[in-house]
């Protein structure tokens, strides 16, 4: 990978970090974008090109079940929206 691309990526995600927490958040954003967002956009384009409507959402509501379990900087984990979309009865049991 050419160094100018690495520099641009670094500056986009962590270049303006003023402290360790901001650098951490930038790293998590970079990882999330590369692991989830890019592949989601690719699949969305396939659906769009097939003539289907495509919708994206970003769930950031911190569920109360995360208190004391996940760090404060975590807004919502993968799958946290399920209880909000389908309702709490689907989460009964050992969750």
C-alpha cells in the first residue's frame, strides 16, 4: 500500500485525535468501516443494481443491559437493536 494512502487513512480516522480516547475511537471507526461498512455498501449496490430499494441505518442507542458490562465508550454492539426492533420477548432467557 502506498504511503500516501496510509497517511490519508490515518489522518481521516486518528489524525486530529487530542487524547488517547479519541485515538481509540478513530481506530474503532476505521476497523468498523473496513469490516462492516465497506462490505455492506457492496451488497447494497448489488441490490440497488437489481432494482431493489436499499436502506441503511446506524443504531447508536446504548441499551440499559450494557451498564456495567461494556465500556462507557461503546454506544451499541452488533445485534443490540434486536430488542428494540422486535421487542424484549425475543430476548427472554440467558442473554
